[in-house]
């Protein structure tokens, strides 16, 4: 059976979408693994702790 350009193009696009889907899943797994395992390797995800005081003036009737 001879494939036309349209059929071959659809196969290539289908493979590309499938590989992009695999890449997105792999990136998500890597991100979750980094979030859980990062502190063991020295990554610090905690925000800097600093007390902030600001005066608030309320105007009433």
C-alpha cells in the first residue's frame, strides 16, 4: 500500500504529539521529584523570614 503525503504527515504529527505528551509527563515527574528530594541535596525552598511592621491608620466617622 502506498502512503500519500497526507497519511505520512498525519503519522508524523501523531508521533510528535505522543512524544510531547511523554515529555510533559516526564517533566512533571521530575518536578515532583525535585520538590520532594531537593532539600536532601541542599535546595532551600523556605521563604526568607523577616518580621514586617507597618502602621495602619483607620479613619472613622
